[in-house]
C-alpha cells in the first residue's frame, strides 16, 4: 500500500500531532496516550497517523519523503520516516536533526531549549506539509498539548485557503493545563504568523504568546482527559489563568477519560511479574509482593501481616509530595511498608532518600524510572498512593485497579472519575467502591485516609471484594476511542455546515 493511501477504501482518517508517543519517545503520560489511542481508533476502522519528532536515538521507520521546509528565516531539509504501530496505525517521524537531535526532548537540566517555539512549530508545519503532498488529506487533525498547539492555528491562518488543507477541522486535547507553551511575542513573525494574532482573543497571554491558547482558540473542538478535569479547568482554582478562555468555549469542551493499554498492563500475562494472577487467583499476587520487598531490601517476613503501599510518581508538588513532606514523621509510624519509585524535585528526592535511610525496615526508595520495577510494584503492592493536588486523568490508579492494588487518591480530575470510595454508596461501581478517597487537600485528611485503608486491610474478605471490584472495571482504550470518534464526526459535521 502506497504511503498516503487509506487502510480501507471508505475509512475516515485522522492525523495526530504530538511531541511524544510510545514506543518512540516518552517523558510522561502523553506518550502512553499517543501509543495506545491510535491503535484503538484503528481497530474501529479509522486510518490513523501520529506525527512526532524523530529525536536522538530513535532508529525506527523507513524514509518515505524528504523536502525542505522554511519557517521564518530558516530553511531545513526534513526527512519523513514511516513506522508501523499496533493494529494498523502508523507513526510519521519527522527527522530534522538541527531541531530534534538533542540530549533531551524539551530541555536539558530543566532548562528549556531557547528555540522550542521553532522546534514545535516545525512539528505542526512539517506534518501538515507532508500530508498536503499525499493523495488524500486527513478528515481531521487532532493536536495534543501545547507542543502541537500551532496545528489548529496554522490550519486557520497560513493554510486557510490551501487547496488540500483548507477547511480541515481540528480537535485539540489538553493533557495538562499547567504547561502552556509560553514565548515572547516576537516569535510570531519568526513562525510565519501575523501580528494580528497578538490579542487577548487569539494567542496573547499576559504579554506573551501561548501555543496552548492558540490550540484552544483555533480548534473546532476541545477535549481534555477526564470529565471532572473538564469542569475543574473552568474554575479559578485549577484554571491556571485559562478558566475564562475555557468558559468562553465551554460548549466545545468535552472530557474523555484516558484508557490504559490492557495488553501491556495485564496481571494475567505480565512478563515482569514472577507469577500471573487474576481476580479469581489473587493469592498469586503474594509472589510479586515478595519480589518487591526483596528488590528494596525490605523485610520479607512482613509480607503477610504488613500491607505494602506503592508509589510511582514524579516527585513534584502537583503529585502531592508537599503532603508527603508534611507527614514525614507520621508515615514511618504506620503499620505499613512503602516502596517508592520516581524522580523529580531535589527536595523531595532527598526527603524520600533520608526516610529510607532512617527507616530501612519500613521505607524503600528508588530514584529514577524503571519500567520493570513499575510493573512489579503495581503487581506486588497492596495499596497505591496517589495524593495529587490536581490530576487531569492519571494512569497509575487505573493500572492499580486492574492489578488488584487498591488506590488511595485525592478526589480530583481523573482520580475522582475512576475511583469510588468504599463508603461512597452513591457512586460505587459494581456494587462496591474500589479504593479510598479524601476530599480536603490537607496532610491530616491524607493521614486519616491511610489509617482507614489500613483498617480495611485487616478485614480479608472485605479487602478481596474491594480488589475484585476494581479489577472488574473496564478502562480499556476501546471505550475511549469510541468517544473520540464522536468528537471527530462532530468537528467534521461542524465544518461541513
């Protein structure tokens, strides 16, 4: 099949724009989404291409085209590599070494690359220029987060009258409103955009331009990654200055809960677990718990009597690490063992490291990221701690539910949409809650909820019922993909009117 042809003669097609996607590049949850959503859409008949930069170290793909692209005063020779994804979806890897062959995706040593505006303008421009050269343009363009925010902007401005790209509808997804793509306004002409966009109704945000605001204001439809988060970002408390912008477009804003890759995250078939298990064979989960304790050098003899609380997280305020810091003297006194994996702010890395050194029989910490260990913790922990200040969707609580690892969460965003408290009869799923939820963002509320979870752990029959309730919930991408199709069809119909 030639590049640019539809996978099926009558298939709708979508071009996705994003800065990272598994298995090619990952720094966070966006990569998980763009690695799993395209195959899910392909399974229901859509022709899906995901365009992303070909960063240093990415060797995948076959060259399908090469041509120069000019942005402002700079011209680059760009090669396009096509690589297969699961279930018939494809990746389009944009190879521009001058912009993407670097040590990091966005920054080095937490210092952003000074030309990030040009780098991610190239993502949008190159992807659109590529599809313009193909036989059939996509039916819809779906841009993700600020790095792809200029996709909808270019479609409405530079390419508005283009013979193939003009009139293509766009959808823009906000994965985390806290990251807004802010740059000095003199980037506008350097990105081939008119000064008329430097207004509060367009891209201007407190004297700068925002790629995120551009995507919001120029897309035909806007989505975010959970129903509750869609409401929260329209409030001053969690709107990060964008609440008024989003309220103005509330009629075009939807919340679609992310899914998880249920083939990769499946305790019955997980290569990283010492023994497979499912809801009917939860006793085999103990082997994973023993393995986690051994990896961290924690007392294995505490396996049965003392619950293991896992935490896999970026160590930043957003993820509730300020609450953890406030409870530094209380956590070791709980009748529990902690296995922590993550990296982030130095103060929180040091906090966990000091606690592990002081309480080696209660707390184990690994600074960094390890995919195998992440699976092992999800499988071996009895509980999973996720006390986020805000959480657009969250994936680990859904992994935990699938693995019979009971989540302890703050009732925000996707956490509120996926975990019902064991005592919340009004919102329980499958007749029983799946975890432990606190509502006030305080150290005291978190500590009380941890103690409550530990009390329930001492009731084995009830605990098994809670585990099985969580394991029964469908969080697959197939469900979410159907919701995205509705958004795509609505955007297409809107442009057709």
